[in-house]
C-alpha cells in the first residue's frame, strides 16, 4: 500500500482504520465503539474496551521472550549498567506496585514521580499503570517552585523520588528541593518513597518518608495482578508550558495511547521485538513517556535508560552503547547532535554501528547543517519528526514502515496518518495555499494517543486549543508553518510565548514571574533568542525599582547573577536566562501589551516589525543599547 492511500484511509474512515490498528495491542475486553466524537472537541477512543499499558508493555511478552532484555539502565555518572529481562522487569514492577498499594495508593490516585534516569523511575511509571494510578512525572531539572505548582495541581497521594541525580560527575540533590516544594505547596502528599542511591545525605521525615530498599525487601515475591482499565481512564498527567504562567496538565488515556504507540512503533519507528531502542531523552518529557518507557516495550523491544551527558567520559559514549547493545533505532534531539559535532568524529567512527538503521530527531527545528553532518557520519537515515507533549506521537515525519517516502532537508516531513493537518490563515481562519505561511492546525477529532483534556480543566482545553479560529473544529499547535506543493511541511516557530531551549519547552511567562519575585525587579520581559547550539535561549530585559542599583558594570553583573540564581532556585537551571539586561522602559503597545516579538526581533538582528501601536519608540533603542553592553 502506498503511504498516500494509507493516510487517506485514516482520514476518510478513521473508525475502520483505527479498528485495524487496535489489533496491535492486547485487550482484556473488546471495545464497543471505536470513536465517540459526540461532544467535540473531546474524542473518546475504544469506548468500553478494557486494557492496561503495563500489561501490554511487560506481561504480554513473558510467554515469548521472558528472558530477553527489556530495560537496560546505563549510568555513566555512577558507572553502573544493569539489564533487566522482561521477567525481571515484571518482578520489579510488581514489587513497586505492592509498595504503592501498601502506602494506600488506589486506582485513579495521582503519583508524582520526581526522579533521575534510573531503572526505578521506569518501575514506578509501569507500576502506576499496572494498578490504574495516574503518574505525573516532573523533570528532574525543575526546582522547588515548579514542583510545588505541579503538586498543587495534581494533588498526588504519593511522591516517588531519590536522594540525588548526577550530571557531569556532580551529585544533583533532589530531596532538599522536594522537601522545599512540599513546604511551598498547599497540598501535602501523604507519603514520599525514596530511592537512596548513596549520593547525598537525606533528611528523613518520620511517618511521611519511606525507604524504597527496605520496602522492596518486604515485597520480594509480590504478585500484583493487572487492574483492567476502561480505555478512556486516565493513564498520566504531564505538565507542559503554555502562554500563561500556570503549566497545563496534559492528560492522556489508556487504550488510545497504547494503540497509538504500538502503531507508531510499527509504521514510523519500524521497531521489532527483540531489537534495542535507544532514546536519549528524559522521562520528564513526553519523549521519555512515549519512546523510552512505553513505546519500545509495547513493541517488545529492549529500551535503554541513560543517565549522563553525550560527551562523558567522551563524545563516543552513545556510539559505544549502540555497538554494545546492537541498537537498531535511536531517538535524540538536534541540540545533542550539535554538541557532538564539536567533538572529533573519530570518537564515533571507532565503533561498529552496523546495527543502527535510523536516527530520529525531534523536539526543536533540525537545521540542515546538523542533519547533513550526522547523516554523513552515521551513514543511516536521519528522520526529523515534529510533535508535541499534547499529541504524544509524531504529527509530521515519514512512515518508513509503510513506504520509503523520501525526506526533505529542513522539513520534518508529511502529515502522519490520523492527523488532518491544515495551515490556517491567522486572521481569516481560511486554509492557506501551498507555500503560504499560517498556523499549523489539526482538524478534530485528534487521533488516538493525543491529550484527552487539560487535567481538571475541560474549559481550559477548549479555550486554549480549540478556540483560535472562528470556523471549524480546529486544534491549534501554536506553531507557524507552511506546506509545499508536495505536502512537505516546514515549521517556522511558535505563535505564542513558548520557547524551546535545547529541545526543552519553557514558558516565558513562568520565567518572568520568577524574575519578578526578586525584590528589586519591577517589570520584566523574557524572550527566546536564536542560539547556535541550543536552538533558542531565554533573554530577560528587566526594569529595576531603584535604577541606581545597577549603574556600574560591576553592579549590573552582580544583580544579573542574583536574578539568575532566583530562577535557578525556583524553576531550575534549565529555565535560567542566558542574559539579564537592565532597561528603564519596555516596548509596549498603547494598550499596555508587551511587544515581545519586537524585542525578540531586535535581539536576533531583524527589523522590529509593525510598530504603529508602540507607546514609546525609545524603548526599542534601549533594548538595542542593552545588547551592546
Ligand atoms: P514539546 O511539547 O516539549 O514536545 O514541544 C513541542 C514544540 O516543540 C512544538 O510545538 C514545536 O514548536 C517544537 N518542535 C518539536 N519538534 C519539532 C521539530 N521536529 N521541528 C520543529 N519544531 C519542533
């Protein structure tokens, strides 16, 4: 079948198409209805069907490949490496599930996971899935305020964490940040389960904190049966940034997600049982959920969990892993490749990479230089893929499991099956012609695997994503894009205040709120500015309450460092702006709206754009002057 026919079938007969795809997973009870779209934009997939993500990822492989590798946990930070077979993973997940049940976790309860990239983090996610608890993984790079916001929104009965992570040879403590977050949060979780890696001493709160090793020892032979869940039960909540300062909880289902992952592993990632998949992301991001933990295991593949950087002990480390574990499919981000590009390529050539069939890159725009360089070094297909936390699996790429469609430099690809992608004129709501810039939108219903709603706030889901165009039921991705005459898309940046630093999605509003909490700051604007290595970096322009505090260059530098440390402490180093400039006025419209796009344009050396509504043009000169310092 050609991809064009495959795609057409998915759009014209979604029910028939997704009924076939549903056969890729095991169902405990068959569904009654493939799709219920009676209350758009809400889409319910596989209504009445019962299944379980953990069952599909672990248990169903026990009959055919119990002793084959399932989870390979590698840390170049602690120099440890351990392979768990499907049988061993099954046992560990049951132990973790038994601990959770013992701590009173029930079906539908939220469990917040704040952990480094260690095997126990995967056990925790799978154990939640097994007993029908809803996990909410928070990226380990986030600090106490970010964590507190998420605790208050998710209201977890249990938090699972560790003493510390490790990065670049240094321990990065988790427990003190978690303790501070719980102090800051209004909601108090009943228990905290802690994996003690021996990297940092922990202050234990009696009655609340539980030691994982001791609890595990009590449940060595635990047998915890799978809880069968209706397809539309909640599997997880993953927070992501948007236009407001308050992160959105992207809520996902069970059955639709399992089918979408099984289907994408087959048609897009071409994964086969017994092979090894290596995604270099983190469980705190959507790639970690879909393509470190669930996707590869659902496809019967071994998956690698990697703690460490791409260049330690040297820039050959990832390739040595590919050789050792005969990785066939690898998934990373353009930033990581740009980091590797700075190191001698002999480090890559030293290894036998013949097992590798393709490298998938996502999370941020893939520039042509990076793409051509890595394609040349590896000699395998480099496949860009564009998607979002909200969708859970690729919207644009090529599906080489269906047809060997060619890729095009600078384009993440063509529309994936199930996604009715449109380019919409922002003002008229009409569809753009080929090569015309518009907003990338998707006509509802979204395919299986995409977000069900914003956790706890259906109205926010409707208002945020489905109310941007007056005409049809259109989901906005908040990305600008164009489609060429052959159906290849090009992504041209966000339409909102979200920025993308090294593939990490951050809201400039959140950073602004954090900077504003510094007692000397009266107002601040944060914008994303193009960066050769990280794609974008955050740059802040702040107005001081007392301008005399930053008159000399020394004073400016000291204050800049102070502001940065506020962001570090509250949100985490990942959100730290690369520069904080001090100005006395910010560019605004006469109605008081910050002209962030003009600031961004000036920072990138472009024209400031339409300034007919600007209140005081001298504000732009201040931005220009500040950049020269
Ligand atoms: P996240 O939800 O963190 O995965 O971020 C999603 C956003 O990252 C998208 O809306 C895009 O702005 C950007 N993005 C993700 N993948 C790509 C890609 N392959 N090319 C260009 N931008 C991308």
